């Protein structure tokens, strides 16, 4: 779990076998519009979406993710801040 100014974030399950949908869990003490970007190891954008977070725990499934094994990076964009992390999708 990563933390920055009242916000913690993680992806679970991590690592994933690809059989379960990865979920971004975000805990924040402020509401607001968040942007999420997921890229592969080459920096290619895999998924981008926005959601509105409320104070407390927010969970957003990373739908339509590839099932290709590899390391993926994610960025959460909020109020001019960028939170980063990575997760692993392994073989089934």
C-alpha cells in the first residue's frame, strides 16, 4: 500500500493470475474526480478512466485489462498530484 497526503492506494490481487479482475483500492480523506492510467512495460497506454471518489475507501475494478503476463504500471491523477504503483499479471 502506498501513501501520500491522506491518500493510500493499491491494486489487488497483486500478483494476479489474470483469472481475477484487478481492483484499484483508494483510500482518501477528500472527495474529487480521479483519473487512472494503466500502461505496460513499454509505456503503451492500456486503459484510462475517470471516477469520482468519496472520503473513505473507494474500489474501482480495472475492467478490460489484457490477460498477457507482465508488469503493468498505474498512475492515479488527483488535484495536480500523481500517485504511482505497479502490479503483476502472471500466467494462469
